[in-house]
C-alpha cells in the first residue's frame, strides 16, 4: 500500500550527509521507457535561476506551447515547484503522477531516493506531454538530479560562492561542477567573475559544445526596462530577462516581450505591499544585486542558514539598511541567533527582533532565504493580503 503523495514526501529527509550520485540515474533508467521527454532547457548557476527559468517558461507558454517549469525550493506550498502551463500544479496532478511513478520505480527505489531526486522524476511525469520542459538544477549541476536527461540547451546564470561544502571552495571549482552538466548548446549569462568564462570555454571546448555569450539588442533592453519600471523589478531582473529571450531565440521559439507584463515573480524583489519587498536571495551575489536595486533605505527583516556567508551579505546590504530585525526560522540548517547577532554587531548595524509590527512610514526588505520569506508570510498572513 503506497502513501498519499504529501505523506510520502513528509517522510523523506531533506538533507543527507552522504549522497549516492548513481541512484537517481538508475531510477531514471527505470522511468525513461515509460514516458516521453519534451525538449529540455537545463538552468544551472548560483543566482537568477528561478526568475530566468520562469521568464523563459512564461514567454514560451504565451507563444502557444505546452510548458513545464521545475524549480526549487518552494515558499508556501510544494506545488510551486512544478509549474505547468501558467499555473502551479494541482494536488490531483501531483497525486496521479506520484501513483504512476511509485509503481514504475517500485517501493524500494521510490523510498531510497532523496526528496529532491524523487520530486525531479515526478516533474518528468507531470511534464511528459509538454513541448518544452525547463529544469532548474538544485545545488550543483554535474551531480544534480536534474542532470539525468538530455537537454537541448544549458543556461548558465551568474555563478558565485555558495554551498562550498558540496561544490568546492573556489569560483573555478564551483563553476566546473555546474558547467560540466552541459551537452551541446550552452548560453552563458553575464558573470561577475571572469574565471567563470574561462572555465566555460575550457569545458565547452573539451565537450565539443557551442558556447553562446549573452547579448541583448538595445531595443529589447529599452522595452524590458519599461516593463521593469512598471513592475518594480531591479536591474538584475532585466539582465535575467535578456538571457531568457536569447535562450528562446536559440531554441527557435517565438515570443512577445510584452507578455512579461503578465508575469508575477513572487519572491523575487517582489513588492508585497507599498512598503514591503520580499526576496528569497540568500548569498553575497544576491545581496549585491538587491543593494543595487534598492532606491531607498530599508528595515531589513533577516535570518540565514548556517552555510551562508551572512556577514558578507550584511556588509553588502549595509549602505541601504537602517536597521535589522531578526526573524527566527525553523530549519535544521538555521544559524544560531547569537551568531547572527554577532555578525550584525561586527558589521555595525543596529538591530532588534521582528515582533510582527510593520510601520507604514518605513520601507522593509524581507531577505535571507526561502525560510525567512515563508516565516514572514506565515506570521503576516492575517494582517496583509498574502497571495495564496
């Protein structure tokens, strides 16, 4: 007797000390003969994967294609991770896909797969009738569960220092781990570190792949900036949109830039109310983009996971921060509150704890991780109109 999907998922640990990289390939080998695979875009990088992937998926869907977008993590509900034809997947679609996948893989294999591995394969089942599947890598690239299938295009978003325990200590090592997931066609977004371009050239040459560097015609940029202004997007979202447009061109998929006006990027520098923005970014590279995008000083509602360089994040944001309000979060990877306090003191910003009060005369930025945004939304749900 198999468990219903939500119960089955709850019983899977989110994190493992040791990961068996072969296991998901074996599972995909079992699944592959039973499903069709759409043309696939694989998105790897440190920052901007979610927004670039969603822009690409949204524009392709608006052009008349059937499109699936797999991303992670979610903010409020798992369904956000498996987006199909303009909406988060329904509970019914997820349950049906789970029932089918569990039977194909068998009880032993289904239960041995990690949370991320199982849900990646689940997305393949949900998306099998699509024309295009956009897959966002989780942590890495080369060893990521999303790297089991063939792809028409790999998009490499900005790469920075993050998840060193899994990916390596240097930019070169991290870029190598991510970019070795490529096959034949590669689109490289503008990078902060020159080393990433060198690594990309080396790996594409070795694999005999074609490397495309991101470029955006000035008329497209002008159009995107007008949309960004209307939607209160930061400049980095304009850059991500440029990458999405070029990806569509490389795939020979037509698009209308104006269709981006109907796209809501919830959690990406998102104006929740007139004076509250939420952003799920969590590393120094994301902080740099946000600091540039902020046009006024804010109260920062903040916390961090313990594998992040939160001191560097706070230092980067400091010019735009009046004070920090620490919000406790529930995660086995959360940093201790005393360590957050110590980092804030070192950087030299005044701080207190978030008590659920919002001053209408202040501007707020909720930032630090998906957990921070989720905790804030759950606490504020009754006070402000949070999208369900």
